[in-house]
C-alpha cells in the first residue's frame, strides 16, 4: 500500500500558498498603482491651513516695537526683528521665534539686541556696523532707522539718508573647525539647542547639513547726502522707500506728518504726498555710486478721509501706479521716465478704491473698493493696463478685472511675498473680541483659510517667504502671536483645474496649460481641460482612421477570404501590433508629416473619395471574373485582392493628379497659404466636406436602388451637387477660422495615421476573433435561404458579432488614449483647443512624458502630473472593464446559438 | 462487414420512374481535396414526392444533399464531376446564379439555426433578401408559412419576440417555416429530428406528410422507421455509393441486394 | 446584364409545368416573379472591404519598405561626387534631392542636398545645390572617406605629413597606418579599462569610508580619538593607492605619446590641411574606386561596427552597442521577474482559485493592467520604485554616499521591474490560454493515480503549457524591447558611462542607468544637434529594433500555431 510521502505533502502545501500569494499580488499591483496615484495627487486638494502657534511672551524692552520686519534664516530657528519707522534709535532685536524642528512650542526665547554704531575706521571699511548691547541698556544709539521690507533699512545720519541691507550670514563649519570648537560650546550644540556667543549664533548640525555659524551684518547700498535738506518737513518715520524689483533704484513716498490727532490727511492741509524717484547708477570701473532724485508731479487730490491704503506699487518692475483719485491712477514708466497721458480707471461697479496691494509676480494688483456701502475685493490686471496706457489715444482706460466678488472690508492688507495670496486683517464679525486673519488666494479669488486673533494683536504684522507671520499689538504689551500659513498647492482648486480662468495679461478668460516658464514670478496655469481635449481629439481622429479600416478588413478576412490566404494575412497584421510605438512616432514625424505637408490636397482627396471609388468599382465593374465569383457564391478572394491593388495604383495616380489640379485652381496654388487666409474659393473646401454626406443621402433615397441608371446618376451627380452646396454655404460662413485654421506640419492628421497604425491591429484581431466565433450554422442557414454572401454577412453575422466588435473598438480606444510616444513625437505638443485637424495638440500622456522628468518631486506641478495620470488610469479602467463585460456577455450569448 | 469493392455495379431502376423527375442526379462524383466521398451516383427524385436517403453515418448522404443546393461550395477544396439537374437546368452550370437556385430550394438543418432576430424577421428573411419590403406581402407570407409549419397558433401574439426564446421543437418548425416562406419547389431536410424529442419529431413528421404534393421533399435520416413512415421513395447509401433505391414499401419488404437486407435488419450499420 | 433576366424566363417555364398552385400561394408566385436576382447584392461592399484590407497591407509594406531602404542606405558606402556650380565646387555625398520653393522666384525648383562633412575644416556640413545650375559633376578617384574619432567624418585627400601635401598615400599605406593605430589603441584601452579602472574604484571606496567616519564623529557616535585614528589609517592606505595609480597612468602616458607621434595630414577640398595623430582615423576607404563586392564588404564591416562599437559625437555616429546591450540586459532582468509572477498568477487563476467573483475580479484587474497607458507605469515606477523604495534603500545601506542617491534614482533594476509590471498581463493571458488547452481528462487521470495537485501541475499540466508560456514570454519581450515611455523616468539616459553588467566586483550594477535602443531613436530623432546628420543613424537603429521585435514575434507565432495544431483534434480552441 503506497502512502504519499510527508515531504511531498508539505511541498504541496507550501507551493499552493505561494501561488495564491503571488496570484493575489497581481490584484495588489493594480490596486497599488491606483492607490499610489491617488496618494500622490490627493495632497493637491487638502485644505490650506493658517494655524496660530500661540503667544510668545512679552516683547522684552519697555519701548514698544510698533511695526517691524522679520528676517528668517532657512532652517535656523532664529528671527530678526527690525524696528519699523520707530523714529527712535535703531534697535534690532534678534530672537528665536520659530519652533525648533519637530517641537510645537517655540524654543525658549533667547534674544539678543543690536544697535547701529559708527564703525571704527579700520574694522570692515563700512561706515556703520552693528554692535551688541545689553537688552536692558536704554542707551539710545545716535541713529534712527526704519525697516522697508525684506531686510532693507533707511538710516538717518544727520542730514544724510542711508539705504542699507541687513543680512544673516551663514558660514558652515567644516569637520576640523567643528572639532576644535571649545568643548563646552560643542557639547551644548549637540544637546538640541542653539547658543549665542558674542555676536554669532551657532546652529546644531543635522543629518542633512553640518554645523553652521550665523552672524548679522548691515551693509549700506546707497546714501543720499542732502535728502533732509531738500525736504525739511519730512521725518524719517514718514518716509517710505519702495524698491524697484531687480533694479537698484526706487521710489520715496513722503507722506506729510498728520497733526498729533493721528487722523490721516485731515481736511485743513490736503494730503500733499510727495513722490521722489531715486535712480541710482554705479560706475562699474571705479565702483563709485551716484544717485539722482527727481520729484514726480503727483496729482493726488485725495479729499479728506480718503486715502488709498497701500502705497504706490511697482507693476512688473517698471510702472508705478500712483493713485490720482479714489477711482483712477496715473502710470509712471520708470524706464523712460514719463507719466502716462491716460488715466487708468476702476470699473464703475467696483466703486472707489479703499486699499491696494501689488501681488507677488507684480503683474496684477489686489484692490478693495467700496461701492454703495458694499466692499468688493478684486484683482486687476494692472500690468496689461499700464502697457496699454502709453499707447492708447483715449484718456480714460479701464483696468481689466481678473476676478471680483463681495467681501468684508479689512483693516490691513499684507501681500504674501512668495505666493499669489494676500493676508487680510478683518474686524471680528460677531462683534466679539478677537479679529480674523483671512488668507485669500488671488488666481481664482477663493478664501484659502482664516484664523482667529486676539483683537488687539492685529495692529501690525510682518511676514516672510515661508508663510510665517508675526502679528503683535503695538498698544498693549500683549506680546507677539506667531502664525504659520502653509499652502503647498495654493493655485490648485477644482475651478483652477477645470474652470475657465482669466490669467494675468491674457485677453480673456481661457483654459490654458503652461506649467513652467523662465522667471519664478510666472503665474503657473494648470488647467487640465486642454490636455483632456488633446487626448480625446487625438484618439477620436485616430479611431476615425483606424476603425473603418480594421472592421472592414476583419469582415473581409473572416467572411470572404479563403482559409489559406487568411492564415497569411492574419499573422502579418498581428505582427504589425508589435511595432514599437517609438518607431511609429519617429516615422510619423520625420517621414509622414513632411510628405503630407507636400501633398495635402491629394491626401484629402484620396481619403474622402477612396471608399466611393471602391464602391463605384463594385457597381460598374461587374467584370466577368467577379460575375463568375458571385455565381460560385464564394468570392475567390485572392483574385479580387489583385484587382483592388491594381485599382488602387490607378486611382491614387489619378487622384494625386486631380489633387494638384484642384490645388492650383481652387486654392490658389497652395492649400496651406489658403488655410491661413490666402486666395481661393472656400466653396470647394465645403464641397470636399459635403461629398460623403451627399453620397450617403442620395444613396438612401427610397428609389429602387437596383436600377442601373440610378446608380450611375449618383456617382456623376454626387460631386457636382456637393460643390454646388458648398458654394452656397460658403457664402455666409467662413470655414477657415473655426473648423479649419492654420496648418501646422505636425498636426492631428499625422497623429491619426500614426496612432491609427498602432490601433488597427488590435481592433482587427479582436474583431476577427468575434466574427469567426459566430457559429457556421447561421451562415449556412442564411445562404440556404438564397442570400448572397454579403447579405449573410450584413444581416446575420454582423448583428450577432456586434457586441464583440464594439468591445474590440473599446479596447482600441483604450490603447489610443494611453498612447504616449507617438503623440510626443508626432505632434507639436501645443496645448490648443480646436477641432481643426491641421492643428497640433498636447495629450495628457505626452504631457506627462515631456514634463515629469523636470518636475521637482512633491511640487504642485509634480502632483498635477500624477493627477492627470490618475485621470488617464480611470479612463482606461472604465473602458476596459466595460469592454470585458461586453465580451463575456457576447461569449455567453454565442453559446446559446 | 461489407468491403466496398465487392458491391454490385450501379444499375438503373426502371420501375421508379413513374412520374416526372424533379431532381435528376447523373453519375455524380465528389472529392474533398484528394478523398472521394461520392462515387458515380445516379438517382432521379420524383416531383412532389418525399424521398428519403438512409445509410450508416459517414456514407455521404448529407454530402449529396448539400450538393443539390450547392451549400458544399462553402468548404474550400471541393471538386465535382457528373451533374445534378433540377427540372432541365443543371445545378453546376457555369454561370448559374447560385442565389436564385437556392431560392427555389429550401433547406432545414440538423441543429435548428434560427437567426438572432424576431420570429417575424426570421420567417420573412428570404423575402427581405429578394428585396421585397411591402408590409402587406410580408405579413401574408409570414402567416401562410407559419400556418403551414403548424406554428402559427403558438406564436401569433409574440411575433416580435426573439426567436431564441422558442423551445427546440418550435425552433425547428420555425426553420421549416423560413425554408418554405420563399415558396421553393424542393425542400431538403438534413436529419431534421435527430436533435428533437419524440413529440416534436411526431409533429415534424406530420408536417412532412402534408407537404406531399406541394414540394419535392428529400429527407436524410438515420432512423429507418421515420423513412418508412414518411417517405414515398427511399435510397440506401453505403460508403459513398448508391446501393439500392426504390419505393419505400418495396425496399423495406423485399430489398434486391443483400447489403440493404443486412442494413435494414440491423446486422451492421 | 446582371444575369437576372435570363433566370426569369427560366422560372416561368418551370412553374407552368407544375400543377396549378393553390390559391394560398398566389401571392408567393406574384412575389417571385417581381424579385430580381440578389446575387450581386452587396458586391460593391465587398470591394470596399477588400479595399480596406489592401490599404492596411499597403501601409505595412510601405512602412517596412521605408525602414529597410533607409536602414541599408545609412550604412551603404555612397560614392563622393564633385559638383561645380557657378564659382564654387562642392565635394561630398549626395543625400537626396528636395523640391521646394525658390525664395526669390517663387517657382518650385529641385535642390540636391550634399553632405560635405569636414566640420573642423571650416566647411559647412550640408550644402544645397540647385539642380538646374550644376555645371559638371564627376567622381574624383583619389578621394578618401575616413571615419574619425572626433569632429565627424572626413572627405578629402590623405597625404604623408613629410611630403607637405605632395605625395598622396596609396590604399595600402593608409590601411596599415590605421591597422597599427588600432593595435596601439587596443593596448592603451586594455591598460585604462583594467588596472586603472580598478584603482579608481578602490580610491573612491576609501574616500567614502573617510567621509563616513567624519559623519559619525559629528553625530557624536565616535569619540574624537577613535575618529582621528581611523582617518589616519585610511589616509595612508589612500596614499599608497595613489602612488600605484600614478605609476600606471604614467605608463599610459608614454604609450599615448608614442601613439601621437605617428601622424597623417588631411587635405580638405577647400584646400585647408590638418595634421592629426593616425589613431584618430578609425577606418577609411576610397568610395569612388569600390567595386560592388567591396562595397558589400564595407557595408558588412560598418554593420558589425554599428552593432559592436561605442557611440561617438553625441550618438550621431559610431555604434549602438551600449544601447543594444542595455536593451538586452533590461529585457533579461524583466523576464526573470515577469516569468514566475506571470505563470504563478495564471496557475492560481486557472487551477487553484474557485471560479467565483474573486477570479473574475482578478481577470478584470489583469486586463486593466494590460490596458493601463504605459506612461502611467513610468510614473508609478519612478514614484514608487525610485522615490519610495529606492530612497529608503539608500537611507539604510548607502548612507555615506548621500546626498547623491544610488538606488534613489532611475536604474536598470527599477526600469525592468516597471516593465515586468507592464508585461505581466501578456504572460498571464497566454499562460491561462495554454493551461485551459490542457484537456480535463489528463488532470483527472493524474489525480486518479493519487498524485497531489502540485505533482499533477508540475508533471502533467505545466509541460503541456510550456509552448503557451513561451509565446506569452516572447510577446512580452517584444513589447518590452519596443517600449520607451515608462523608461523615460525610471532609468534610461542619453549616454551611460558604464554598462550595467561589467567586470568589476559586484558584476551586476543594478543601480546604474543604462541606454536603450527605443529611447536612442526617440532621443536622436528629436533632441540631437541636427536631424539631418542623425537621420541615417536613427534609421539604422530603427531597422535593428524592428528586426529584433519581428524576430521575437515570428518565433511566438510559430510556437502558437504549432501548439494549436497539437491540440486541434480535441477542439480545445
């Protein structure tokens, strides 16, 4: 009696478990892929947050910092606070504010105070340096200074005015210097803390970066000797310097000091805001710097109580919007130093401007305006308007509005320095104590997020590029509250992905995809609509080319072709499926595209008329052998194929000649020139389009089709009728700029042929399998009733195999949508949205292939590419599942036959 | 078992020619590629009479049947000599229009093959392919054919339903209705009842009996009882040769050749 | 005319012979008389179908024709022609004639595109010569076509350096000049590739070790004393490696100097001369004095060098060996990954799982894997394999090499894994097809003898399914060889310094990026300096790629038809 050995049983158990695991791994692969795509694109949609990390204790020394400036080092938990128009002596407070990496609460606030002093002659040749003083020491430095934004300071030295830049210098410690640091410092460094020694701050090494030393440095860029002599009434506090981006000159805005009552621009002395433009030149050779001041004629006649909060803003680093009246601005072009003749006005429905702030990127301006008691927030395309202002004849020019909607008026506006967003301080809506800080995104105008603040704390605030914001109250000693606005993917929302948006300096709202460009102020345009349009257009045009060819060939090879030839034709077409798409793409771009551009008219003529030429051959050429064939009931197909090949050669030669003749007569010698508006009658073009419709309609008239004279009439009459129809229609519609526009060499026609080439074998083999699986008894039944071979095919076989054919087309469609290399190589990858077959296109798959290698990992652009991959995946997933469902239902029904 | 070469030479059957022959098969041979399937068949089929072909499976009786309406053309390498005439027109004439020929010959297959269309469409299919689309003619033809196939009462209220929902017997009768819808002169039936239950078989046999006088019916069957019940004339085939043919009663009671005697008595087959 | 008229008379004669039909069939008779023969019904549609099939066949023939023709003409030695047109003489190989619009007159005119090469002789590489204006065009005998290591090919005269342009070297002299240069070149290469390369890798390893100890010190895991001891040990190991390295490279220098001594002078048609070391000339022939068999010989040698040499001049010249090697290596790695997974999943779906909802879900998953666009695989590959798995591998094993990633970026391992994911459905589908072809009776027979499920599988079912698995595998390889989109991000580069598999220790460097034939075509076709220059190279690699793919396909179809024949009888299909 034989017993199965234990080893065999164990082996059996192990391998079946292993196989089960691997079997399920395939499901995991698909699920994993989908999860991964979802995982990488989901962060796009999580809400922006504005969280308040709480109060930082009192501000330290008695005199309050009514406004300040915050400078941050990338990853050192240190913030440098600067006095802002304090008027008093120049006191700079360096203080650790940002929570050390990982911990929520900010590190205990070790702070350090510096004061500007005259530097000793020999020190570093700089007139002014920073000296560390004891915090408590109330000694006043002899200079007063006021901060002007990202570290720049105005320093008053007697009658002279200095413009300097405060920087945090970071020097890395190499292995050796770190080793020979004094022992105590090194040990303290490694205990998770930073330490302050004389005027340097040491930072702990981390996994990514070694230890470093931070020091504070003040460097004077420009000094104007007689500033205060020329405008005696000005005080340092009332002078504001707005630097021109990426240039060294800028604008001084001197607002007259309001009388003690603090009301701004009181009625008695109407505001005489003075605008002084400083242009600075540096002699490259001697390094000697010279500055020239020029006062701009300001027509500001702001009436009492109306002052435009937010200073004149530099637009695109070149123009200056100077508020001329609550509803209009004059434009000053710093490049050629003129004032624009025209006035830029705000659209009436927005009323008069209350506050204004230049957004990041400098092209658009965010305004709050009041009309009939209701406040409107709007983003105006100032860049475009200013450029127009100089050219246009009419005096009043309306600034185009990017978007506008109702909102509550704010007390204070601070633009985000590195993202298209603005912080708005709003009084609390419920009359309660704490105020509301709202961060609003500026491409579509949606409110990104809001945070509550202790009421008084919103008096003034500073922000830095990484989204940190320090808000504190100048009145009480309530201390500072630190907020963090993190919006990694600010520009992305359902509206910006799929909606129509008016982008900066664009004529009108549009769907456009422009992920990157030269400068980083560039407004990234992430609308997926042009890409989806490109994918669908490429796939549909290629299906238009591939499906008729593939299905008709499948019918011929399964119903009519004899077995022997079929065993040769079927493998050749299946081999066609394995041609790499990179070869197809390459051939399309290098060989097919130029050739088609050369013979465009003949290609169109052949494409449109070839099916009808074949049909005509069938109707007219009842040649004896074909009669014999029909007599025997079975089409000895190889001889018919030879006839067709012969017919092809003749008709292609004939049609190309006709094409040339047509091009010279109807389209003025060159279709491409004609398409972009050249000479030529459009009637013929319409005629070409109508040709198929005319044929089909004439053919389906109830006249007894069998009559020969009727058939001949259709073929002769067809072209004439279609051209005649074309000329009527072309009378009052221009085909050229809506359906058929400019001719691009690598256009959708080339794509439809190249991708059609890739899709044909797939549809062919699936369709052929569907047709051959129709049981033979049906064919025999139909033939026995005296039906001709084609009647059997058309009336019995095709309806039975219909769902199989349909699922074949669906799989072909799925392959077309997923096709990458062909579309990358054979189109111009231009994201245009037209129906025109002569235009290029940019499909999602091609877009990913081209852009992903450059996209930074984790950036918005990177995640949007993943999102488009997810859309592609879902598209093909539904298509394939539907095709699979159809095919299984079809196979079940066939078994019943 | 009988080996082919000691079979009697083919001979003419004077006593069968009592009426005008509708189909006359004159020394007809057929090859599948190199293998010969039919050897020198001479057989007249009486007009409006029911002829049955009997013989063991693989003896070529179905092949001969399918050669009459040239359905064998579907198979690739078929070659044929001799002739089959319907009336005086030869079936294998050089420029014969096969579709017109098949319109005059209805055929019913072993496994019922209704088209995946409605019952109405199935029956009027032969008329539609001849280009007839007037409603009234089609309705009349469908009613006539379904009545003569004894199916009208069962389906008259659901003509629009799919033919696949009918039972096996009903489907076969539908195929018969379809075959006679074009008013053929000849009706070929290839083992029509082999896949049916006894009740449906009985119904089909009644139908065939009624057709005597209206169509020339040729029925291939492997059940000798069915042949004796239904047919006026029977032909016995063995290994591609016509062994004996004659009136059914005479052939079953006093067969001329020993081979027929053995087959009828069931000694081989 | 349609054969129907004759029939009509015939049916009347038939019916009057028959007895008067009963009234029931009066309508039927009326019907038939009116009917026309529908024999020719639909023949035109058959022509349309035939036309469709012919169009597809013509498209295929056209495409293969273009590829083969251009592929051969790329490597076929063309003769050099000398064209005089008005004042200038143009010497070069005529590529093709283009008819385009003459800018001034606007009339179409045909121009001959002549490739003059000699990029470093101040001649522009391509010259358009209007066909109409060509004066004389002859084929000078004493013109050399030489392929050079740098600056592209040279067309002109080769003279011995001493004779100051007088004595042309004859074919024999040039041949042994090049032969000896090749020998010297091999010697230098042997030294560089062998000992020098090993020394470099060792030095690199030591440097990394030093870096690692410094970092441990910083992170406080090592005391200062231990750290400095270790570092000094490493340092003197480094110094003696340095000395060895110096001696070997000094030997290489002497060889190179000797090689440089042997010179040759080239004189371009525009008179400019240039003397350069003979080893620069890789091979040279007199195109106008070649007989056809010689041309075939040169074609064969260029074909061999095309397949075996390294690329030069940013891939526009030289061979495609690294790309071919990369493609083959990647495909093999992929096969090793896809074979087990594919076969096991198919076995699971066909044999082990009960055919419930789970299996239909799995089947839909498999079909969808086949339908997923290849670019999505690329994204998944780079996102999951490179950035998730690769980065964590770097953190664990290659910390000291950070911040530049080893496995954290594209490499041949990740590329082949991504492709195996892409091609696993093909293997699963064909394996399942082969498994279902094995008749049930065989399995029952084996179970009857008391074999366990795995024994039955291993001894009976799988052997029968092997041809099916083979076809699936080959189709998968054919797809992988031609695929480019997923590779763009997971490891293919324009020029890979080293092969993924080479002589150094771990032999299989899975983290290295590699070159791929498909990408080579995409990159050359679109991102090369001048499409005109790279055109022959691209067509040559296209025909190579298409040849490989067709070979794989042909084998698959042969096996599949043979498999079908074997099971034909049982009507399994």
